């Protein structure tokens, strides 16, 4: 039986919701129960109270459900459902529809709990898709004193599955952790930030950690990177 957090995709379009569900399965999150509640009951553009309620039941495996709406009435309709059927383990999350769903699904597939899955979706709001030189994200990272560091040559691309596992484990440590590749330095507790590095087979990435559990963090994260497949 699947023990993962469930995900409900609420969209004005049935095609958009089902297409995103298909994308999540293709990036390696097929173990996560994802239900689509797109369009109206008669196949039109809009949202449906009944479809959202049914999708929550479909995605629920007893460990909680995250609902991700696209915009407008999808939010209002989802809120109406939760007001009529309140549950502490069903969360409506404010996140970008596609990026939030990817982050949530990858994190759920790694075995994270409800709060972590919802948090991963929310973090997607602050992750740039690429560096276009127009914002503060293009500025060099400030120098940070490093207590411990290690380099790893990747045996595979740093795709969704290892990125999700890395983000989940990195969040367990109190130390300040950074992952460096290609001149960029990111916080590896965000799964989309890890994926955005674009590190590929044969690339060398560097893990830095500063804090009381830095050595343990380095050992754990370098092992995950070295075992990526």
C-alpha cells in the first residue's frame, strides 16, 4: 500500500490538471497518489466542488493530502470544500501550480511528512528558473566560513529523485549547508533549487556545511550524491 502524502491538482482545465499529473509520474513520482480535479463536471472550463471532494478521497492514503490550485475560483472552490469538510491533514497550499506540484511530488516520493511536502511546494515561489542577470539572484553569494566540505563526482544526473532525497535529508541538520556547482551556490533544503543546478553525470559538486552537525551533514549528503542513479 502506498504510504505517501497525497496531492490534489485543482485547475480550471481538465487537460491542464491531467497533463500535470502525467508530468509528475514521468519525473519519477509515480509512487505518489496524485488526483486531478480539473474543469467542471460537464467537461467545461471552471472548477467543481464535487470533483475536488472526490479527488481528495482518491489521493488520501491516510497520511494527509496537499491541494494545489491554479488560480481564481479554484482557490475559492477548494476553500469551500475544506470549510464544509474540515480536516487538519488536508492543506490548501499557496504555490506556483507546476513548480509547486513538482516540488511537492518529489518530496512526497522521498517519504516526507505533510508539513515538509507543503513547505517544499511553498518554497517553489522563490526559485528562479534560470539566471537572466536581472535580479539580486545573479549576485555572487557572500563568502561564508566553512567548517567542513567535500566534493562529489556525480554517477548520474541530479534529477528529481536524488534531489528530493537530498533536500529531505539536508533539512534535518541544524548546520548552514550549501551546495555548489557551475559557479552557483544554493540551499539544498529546497528540491527545486537542487534541480535548478542542472548538475549532470560526471559533474563535480561541492557540499559545504558550518555548524555543530556539519561533519554528519557532509557525510550524509555526499553519500546521497555519490549513490545517485
